[in-house]
C-alpha cells in the first residue's frame, strides 16, 4: 500500500514504484470524503495498492523485513493473525533511485490463512470455520520467527 494523500502526479509516480516492485499493475484508491483542510475531494485518487500472493509475496516480504532488520513489535500483530509494518524509503528495497519519481514510503500488510479459509465466502456449500482453524496472534508470531 502506498498512500500519497493527494491527487495528481504523485499518485502516478507511487504506482510506478509499486509496479517496479511487484511487476503487477496497482489499483488506485479513491478518497471517500471531501476534506478541505487536506485539499482532497471525494473521488480523487489518493493512494494505490497491490495484492501479491505466493512465492512473489514471500520474496517481497523478505525484502521489506530486511529493511526492518527482521524485528517487529508485538503491536504489529493483530488478534486474528495478521501483521503489518511500514518502510520510509522504497529505495531500501533494492529499487534504483529515479530523480524524476522521488522517494516514497509504503506499508506492508500480511494476511495469514490456512487451507479452507475460502469456505465461508464460496457460493455453493458454504459453512462456518471452527475456532480451532482460525489463526491467532501467537501462531502468527511463531510463523514470523
């Protein structure tokens, strides 16, 4: 996730950074409300994000954690097994610096899941997942270590 906070050319440059990092086309996020003090209007594109799965996701997480020196606080982990962290400069990930683009920070959000997590949201024969199948904070911390 790369949130710029203003519409215009900065969002396009942030999208280029995400495309260089992941090799996928980013999705633009629009502003929900008009906030005059921030200078944004409803419907303005103010951020971009990319969903990455599989081996490519593990590689990008590895590069992001190398910047953080493989240390996260317990506050970075949620109760249902997700965690997130942010970096200040995208050039720390190994992307070459381009003066025309500038430097952007970004957030990484990791959603852990087990096989069968799509059962409640599928169209046919959906059912609930038991509490023993859910991932909690301790399991996420153990996976991270």
